[in-house]
C-alpha cells in the first residue's frame, strides 16, 4: 500500500485510495484555509489569556477569570443598575405628578408612563381585561367611555389602589341583592323588571301590563342604586342601564340571570403589589385608551 502512485492527468500524487477506478488525489490544503486555521489557533490562545475560559480543576471552584476579568453576570448587573438609575428619575417625577395633565405636559415622562403602564398592564391586567383591554363578560372594557366607578384619572387611579370588592380595607364596595337566589322577588316580578330594564335602552314589544308591573318593582327595589331613570350611580358602581352596554350580557336570559343571582364583580387592589409610580403609570395608560374623562378640578385649561 505504501508504493507511490502519480495521477497521469494532473501529475499529482494520490493517497492510494481507490474506488471503482477513481483515485483520491493528495492535494495540499488550500493556503487561505490554512491561514485561517492558524489564525484561529492563535486567537484562541489570546482569548484564553484575556477572557474567562478554563474550568477550575476538579475539587476547585470556578474558572480562570482572564486578564480583563470580564463577567457577563457583572455586566448584566451593571446594565440593570444603569437602567434603575435612568428610570428612577422618571419614577420620582411620576410620584410627584398628581394629575394626568401634569404627566402629559412632560412629553418624555408621558412616553415613559405609557410604556411602563402598557407593560404593567400586559403583566397584571390583561388576564382579566384582555390584551387590548377590550374586556370579557364580567370584566369591563376599559377602552370605552362607560365607567362603573368613574373615568377621571383620579377615579381610575383610586380604583387601582383600593380595588373593587377586594380585601383592601378601603375597597370600593357595593352589593346588588340576589333577588331570585335569596327569594326577595318572585320569578314573575324578576321577569317584569327584566322587561322594564330592557325597555330602558329602547327595546320594544313588551306587554304593557308587564312593563307597568316591572316599573313599579324598579322604583321600589332598584332605583336606590341605579337611579329613578336607570342612569346608574358611580358612587355605588351601579351601571347605567339605559346605554345598551352590558357587563354581564344583554339578552333577556342574561339580564334575568343577573337580577336572579346578584352580580359581584371583584377586582384586586394593587396597593402593596405595585408601587405608587407604577400604579400612576398604569392609570395613565388606561386613561389614555380613549375613555378617560376630564378631571373635575378646574385646573386651568386642561383641554382635550
Ligand atoms: C382578577 C381579575 C382582574 C384583574 C387581574 C384586574 N381587574 Fe380590573 N376589574 C376586574 C373586574 C371584575 C372589574 C369590574 C368590577 C365591578 O364589577 O365593579 C374591574 C374593574 C376595573 C376598573 C374599573 C372600571 C370601571 O368601569 O369603573 C379599572 C379601571 C380596572 N379594572 C383596571 C385594571 C387594571 C389597570 C388592572 C391591572 C393592574 C386590572 N384592572 C386587573 C377584574 C380584574
Ligand atoms: C345595592 C345597590 C343595587 C340595587 C338595589 C340593585 N342593583 Fe343592579 N347593580 C348594582 C351593582 C353595583 C351592579 C354591578 C355589579 C358588578 O359590577 O358586579 C349592578 C348590576 C346590574 C345589572 C347588570 C348590568 C350589566 O351591565 O350587565 C343589572 C341588569 C341590574 N343591576 C339590574 C338591577 C335590577 C333590575 C335591580 C332591582 C330589582 C337592581 N339591579 C338593584 C347595584 C344594585
């Protein structure tokens, strides 16, 4: 096998391997390839010296640290510190800002509040309110201008701080009776008042006597919270029943069921779970979604 064989065509020595008459030429490796190969070896030696590279021998801790002492962990920690510093300024300014207009007046702060608010919303709120805050049955849509408890910046912020029917000592609270489940009204009365409620938002075709009976039940049972005209009462979180927008569904069956069981929507309190400026940021985000209402204070021209 060690006898030399020269290929006739090219004049190159072969390796001696042959398959079906095809011989393998013994060409040298291309120059460019070799140079890259040697350069890689040289580079790896330099790299070992400069950077952390070798694990410590068995029985010892850690690894060689390299001359420049680079550590990704330390880099990340430094980056995070830098981020904290750059943010803490914003957080301090958010903490000081006491109104939407004050935040909006500072464009960089406003941008920061919206971004921080949106990401907080994605983490903590979208499970219940939906990724676009569009809501689900029982979980209000936060994009529209329909508010149970109020849509000013302060109202929204306060809702976030104390929650609704939450375990916060100052939670927003009210409780509609379970008229059917607790036997306060007969099934017939509930159907009558259901029809009356539907008529408030313009539904027609109900029996006149039923409507009259329903109106009487409404006046005696429901008006204290929902108002004589059914326009709702934000101090009690009682929805407007005339706007044809339904938190718990607007079909006759759904409304009857709501009156029967007494709805009890729970929204957690965020005080203690999110820090103050973060609550302000997420309130800013929710307020900006479109339904925010002007602040009641007459603080100069807040404008639209
Ligand atoms: C566990 C589910 C849940 C989570 C999480 C949640 N909410 Fe709510 N939220 C509700 C429910 C239910 C209501 C309606 C309560 C009621 O019927 O009065 C509500 C009401 C609200 C309201 C009042 C709406 C109005 O019409 O007055 C706002 C504002 C709000 N949520 C914002 C948020 C924000 C911002 C977050 C995240 C920080 C959040 N919610 C997280 C369930 C939740
Ligand atoms: C003690 C106050 C109170 C009384 C009395 C009351 N409600 Fe309510 N009602 C509420 C509150 C608060 C809600 C919202 C509950 C929630 O969000 O979970 C509500 C919700 C509703 C809803 C659901 C609206 C929607 O958007 O889906 C209907 C329908 C309704 N009430 C009808 C009635 C009728 C009819 C009566 C009288 C028979 C009545 N309520 C009496 C406080 C009251």
